[in-house]
C-alpha cells in the first residue's frame, strides 16, 4: 500500500501531492517543498534535494537513513535521486499537481463515455499518450521516464 501526502511549499502559494511507495518512508521524509516561485532563492544541495522542472523537494536524509534497510539498501546507497526516481517519495502522478490537473482534463472525456464507450476508450488512450508527451516536452522528470519506456 502506498501512502499519499499533500504538502504546502515553503512560500505557501502551492501544494504538492506525493506518494510513498509501499509506505516505507514516513511523512517526515519530505523536509521542505519549494515551488518555482520559492525555489529561486534556494541553495541547491544534491545531497538532500532533487529538482524537477522548477520545483525542489528537500528530503530529511537522517530520517531516510533510518529506513534504508527496509528499502533493501545501505545508508550510503540512498540518494535523493533514488528516493524520487524509484518512487519511495515522489509526485503522485507526473507533476506535483498532476492528480488535480488530470482529473479536470478527464472530466470532459467522461461525458463521451456515457454515450460511446468505444470512442471514449480511444480518446482516453490518445489523451494519455499525448499528455505524457506534452509533460515530457515541458521537462517533467517522471514523464520522461514513461515516454521513453
């Protein structure tokens, strides 16, 4: 089971939705989230942070190190990139606000499902592929992995 969390960014203008793979890492893993507005003045530290399209997640690596064995890794092997890219603490979806954005986009498609299920299935497939490509072009890290796969 995955744990989903929502956390405000440092300036309070935005909120990000994250999930934690198999609920291995606790809520406290994410120390601070910086949106594009508040990340401009942040000194980036690759030992505790990841960057994704203007957003920064700062992890509490002391907390993470307590759970390294549960992740099947040594404390030294656990990096912010691994935490994010392997899904231990990452966006819920492709972007920090993906769940909300995707649901809004799918609402229009859902109307078609009421009258023509075959057309709806075709449209949702096309929407999914084109959306992933669009997000990849925008520079979102997880979209890049999905489209390339």
